[in-house]
C-alpha cells in the first residue's frame, strides 16, 4: 500500500471523526442547557478524572498517553463550548476554584469606564533623560512627577511601600532581548502590571563639546544599549581599541561623561540626554536595527484593570516532570487562548521550571477557566495583571 492510499484511509477516518465530533458537541449543548436549568457548575473534575482513567485503561499500550491527551482536549473544548452557551446567565453557573477570579472581577468592575491616570507620582530607574522617563511621558498624558531610583529593585520597592503610585520599567528589547535584572527583581516584590508601551529606541554616541570621534577610547552605557549597538562598536574598534563599560542607566552614563574631565570617553544615550547634559552627538542612530523597540511596563501596587485590557502576564512554576509543559500548552490551546510570549527563566531549584508568560486574551471566562487549569497544573503561579499596550 502506497502513501497516497494510506492518506485516503486517514481522510475517511477523519470524516467519521468529524461527524462524531459534531454529534458529541450537540449532546454537550444539551448538557449546558440542563446545567442552566439545574444551576449546576460546568466543571465536574471528579467525572473528568474518572473518564480519563477509563480511556487510558481501554486504549492500546502504544497509544495510551496519546488517547489521554486527545480526550483531555475534548473535555476542555466541551467545557469551553458550555461556558460560551451559558455566557450572560447567572454567575453561579460559572464557578471557579481560583480565588484570584473574584479579585480580578472586582478590579475590572471598579475600573470600568475609568480613564488611565493622566498625571501622578512615577518611579523610574536612573536619572533625568532616561528612556524610562520618556516612556512615562507617553503613558501619562500630562507632565508627571518622576522620582529617580538607583536600581530596579528600588523602583519595585517604591511602589510596594506606597512611595510612588506607579513605576515604569524596561522589560525587553527587540534586538538585545529581555532585561534580566528587571526579571530578577520581579521575584522579590509584590506588584501588578497596569499598562505597557512599546517604544522605538534610537541611540546616539555622545561626548563633551570639542571631543572628536577619533579621540574616543572608552564607551559607557547600560548593558542593553551596548548590546543594541554592538555592530557599530565592533566597527569602531577596528580603527582603534575601544573599551566598553556597563553603567546602570543610559542617562546616568551621559551625566557621568558630561561631568568627567576626560576627553577620551563617550556615552550611548537618548537625544533627550544630549540636551539635558549639554553634550554633542558624535554619531547618531547607532543601533544595529533601525526598528529597535523596547517594551516598558507600568506597575502599580494594587490590581487595576482598565477597559480594553487584552494581555495578561503570569510567572508559572512547573514541576520537573516529563511532558508537563506540553500539558500546560495543550490546556491553553484547548481554551483558544493565544500566547504572546513564553520565556523560560532561571530557577534556584532543580525540581522545577519557571516561565514568564503573556497571554493574549480579554478578561473573561476564558481567562478565569485558564486560572483554574493553572491551579491544577502548576506547582505555583503568580498572576501579574491584565492590561493593554499603547
């Protein structure tokens, strides 16, 4: 039998499976109507577990685990279909195990119809002229009072302790990737994400007035800026050796160069910092990628969910067991939720994995059902907030 014949057989089986699936979903619709009438919750976890065990036992040894996955997905699809049928009915029909659901619903109700704040007290890492300050100006429509912090940890602490209402932090760059120091700081603090912004970043090589490009022997800036301009700096080093020195902030690097008596040092920073510290541009737009964007998050102490929120961030901690990530992704797929970001993060323990995840979903029953699934599948997880990006 050739491949074409085998494919025809598969097509015939698929046709039968589709007809049976349609029949199954019609029955599921009847189940939803029954649950509506009897005021019964959609999920019946005990029956699901019993059914999956029976499927596993009945399947042939070679396909047991695949049969369990298939029917687990069918059950998830059935639950989702029932929830859609019941949407708009009494809340008691949509009960969820996760205690977070009530908190999220309350925040969504509390901020419904409210505009994002126009001006407030903001915490940013660095000094005047930083890219975080520029991001804050675009997030808030009116001039804001900015408190400049030395470290990312200090920004989180300022929000956590109520010193500032919001904090603005860089999370990831399209060229250099994640800002790892921010991710590490996240694990030490309690906060929520209220909004995010994706901002184009242009870097300039700058020095005190009168300094020539040929005089430069050292370039200082934030590690992300140095990475984003690696191609330019490599080319510059071919003419004469250039030392690259990491600084905690691009604007702070510009300030240091401006106050230094050295005539062989330059900084990489924004045009705002050039004007702020009276420097001259030796070479403009030196980033390797013309489409160089950084994503900034705006954090708050308490959960704030504004209208239009369509992204939700979480940190998932999974047990170190075979197939666990596949199980999580299968549940997400069955709920019809898109992943906007999935990134593994270092864990201090060998028996667990950590992932930073951004889900693309509105704040609705799909998200609430997901929280229930994660409660069962994850060793632990941290919900960071639901928000929109501007």
